[in-house]
C-alpha cells in the first residue's frame, strides 16, 4: 500500500491517527511508571511506619536498664559501707 500525497486530507488524517496512537502509548507508559512509583512509595511508607513502631518498642523496653544499673550500684555501695563498718 502506498501513502497518499502529503496534501491529501486522508494523509493528514493518517498522520493524526499515528500521532494520537503515539501519544496514547506514551501516556500508557507514563501511567504505568507512575503507578509503580506510587506502589513503591506506599511500600516505603509502610516499612517506615513498621520501623518507627519497632523503634518505639525498643525505646520503651530500654528504660529499666539505667534504673536497674542505679539500683545495683546503690546496693553495691550499701554492701561496701556495711562491710567497712562491720570490719572496724
């Protein structure tokens, strides 16, 4: 099949159809890429929320450690003072 002459209305319509098809394909590719980016963003948000929740749990579980260390050191001081006074 031969292409019509450049000034023929059928040729213009054919070129317009080709352009429209190219634009539709481009939009479909862009839409797919954007959907993938949105999905990855949602996954990243979910992982970040999970990490925040785990970090909060670790921070809550950590608070007794300094308190226990202070109690142990006070007990050691008390035992040391008791032994020092008992030895005299």
